[in-house]
C-alpha cells in the first residue's frame, strides 16, 4: 500500500509511485550505500574530538588535508579497504561470494530489471541516466549478465567508443540506438541505460589526453596492487574504534618523506576523485569529471525530470551545490532515500525550503534490498 506519514512536520514518502515517473526524464544517483556488502561505505567509527560525532573518510580527510603523513595513511586504508576490493571483485567467480556479496549482486540485478521494465513501457525516449560516485563496475557487470541471459534487449552506454581500445567521450551520452526493419518500414528505440561515473572507476586508465575504459579484471587488480601503501595496523584499527577520537590517530613517526611521496605519486595516478573537498585541476581525468557534472546539471534542467538519490550522503559539495541550483527547475522532482531517521534529519537540513524534494523513509532501515522491494518496484502494491 502506498502511504504517507509525517515526522516533525515534513511529509515523508515510503514508496515512489510508478505513475509519477513513467514518461519522465528519469535519472538516478547511486552512492556507496548501493554497493554495501561488496564494499564498505565511507563511514568510520573514530569520533571527532569535542563533538563526539563519528567521522567519515570525507570529514577526516578534510580536517587533516594539510597533513601529508596523516593523509597517506588514511588513503592507504581507503585503497586497502575500498578501492582494491572493487578492483579485485570478479563476477565470474560468484561461487566464492560471501552472503553479503550475493545480496549486493542480487540488488543490482533487481534494480536494473525494474529500470528495464519501466523503459519497456515508455512511449518515447526509452533512456535512463544512472549517475554514480562508486568506483566499482557493478552496473556494467550486472548489465553484462542480463544481456547474456537474453531476457532483455537494451544498450548500456558507458560513454565509450572505439573497437580494440575504447575511450570515453562525453558526447556519446547523447547518442541513441534504434532497430530498423529490413525495408525501413518501421523502427523502434532500443532501451538505453547511460552509466555516468562521476568519481571515476577502477577500470579507467589515462591514455595520453584520453581516458581508456577496459574491463580487463587482471589489469585492474595489478594496477591497484602496485600502489605502495602506508600500512600501520594501529592506525587502521583506530579508524574503526568508536572509543577513539581523531586526536588518538597517530601515524608512525618513522615514515620517510620518500615513502610518503612514492605513495602520493601512485595514489594520485589512480582515476578516482578523492573522498574529500576537492578542486579542479588541469588534468585529463578532472576535465572529464567536470564534463560529467555539467551533464548532470543539463539533465536536471530538462522539463519533466525525475531524480532519485539512493545511498548518497551529499557530502560532496560540488554535487550538492549543483543539485540545489538545479532545483530551481519547477518541473524537476527529486526523491532522496534516507537510510535511517538520522540521515532523514540531515537531509531535511540540506534541502530545507525546496518543495520539489521528497524524502523517502520506511519502517526499518532503507538499504538497497528495501529500496528494490518496497520503494522502487514495479510489483503490484499488496493490499
């Protein structure tokens, strides 16, 4: 049953009504919450000295952005716990999956299938944009699995062109596929899913002034494993210890400048946006990130647009400010999924005064399974 309930004055939805999104310009924003089970989120347990508030990788990296030694250890943990597992994940070895990994894989499958069912019923522009800040390749791996099953006919557009070597080009996201009859007497649009990776991917490689995309799993694993991590188990354990404050985190004093420099050089070469307050520089990757943010802005400015955010904290100020500017579009309708009441309160503050933002909460935790089963589903509503 589709119902509304109100907490502290603001109406909160518990389900997205299908009738409100069919025939609209449909866009999603997926954050780390979608890949939970495969990868950890950016949440830490170490607390901020004074406030007692738990840090995230973003807040801790921002606080110590001038401390190269601290950042080298923090980002080494980040590579070890988040980026390397993303690069090492091999969907061909599903028998080796843990139960949480199986659940995450199933959630992505269910999510894409719901999208494809919606696209199949659209009368025109059978296209959806999935913006994601995740570095993993779960959308691509899931699309590959669905296409191999043959249950759906669609095109996943990751923005690449080329044959032997595929490289990114932003203009490719404006292209559509059509099926035509032998004598051109009829044509129909092929459902299309645009995959726009706002923070990079473990499958991206710099190729001169271009970005190559290769889903060669051995290559991605080898590249990440070559990063000379600054590993200190006491520091790593402290990040996940809720009895620690940030002032209790002390990287070892015997690290040399050369060791830190070697880590920073390898880390900065990775095609990812740092989980901290970042700025644009004149690099190939960041030029592409900038273009992808412009694409997000353009999509949100279009008439009759729906934007659904899941598993995303809006801690990235670039994306938050861009979305707030776009909310001046009166025909943009945004749904923000809140994991728990704490996140709901946070989102109420972030989007205070925006009448075209709906917050989504359910009884219990709104994880990716609950999102697919209760919030975003084409299944008939039970009585």
